[in-house]
């Protein structure tokens, strides 16, 4: 079982291809990024790790691009992300086996 699933809402340690001003990362974001990297390494399956990393990077970029909107809009996007990841885990053969169980624990809390 995984120790922490905070990485789902944290910042990915992967650089974005967009040209934007560099934002300083908070200590909390750095810690979450490290936990995310540890989680991906623990999977021992590169294709699963790459897919999860890609999906997380997409949601982070989407949230960042929203700017300042009511918190309810952020909440809807995050809830949709969790549902989409749960559906993806259930429907993609890539996520079969024990990995699906561990990842689902993170998406359901």
C-alpha cells in the first residue's frame, strides 16, 4: 500500500514545454513533487508511470491556466480528474493487476 497520495494535487517535477516566467516552488510543492517521483519509481512499470505523469501534468497545467476563478470551478476540475483517472484505471489494460489497486487507493482516499 502507498504511504502518501498527496502528489495527485501537487506539482509535477517535469518541466513544462510552455514558455512562461519561472515560478518559485514552495517547500510543500517540492515535497509533493518528490513524493510523486517516489510513487512513480515504486510502480516498477515505466509505461504506467509515464501515463500517470502525463495525466497529472495535464491537470496541473489546466489548473494553472484557469487563473483566478471561484474555488468551485477548481473543485469541479479536480473531481473530474479523479473520475477520469478512476475510469482510465478500470478501462485500460495498462493498469491491470496490483498496480490498479494501489493507484485506486490514491484516487479514492
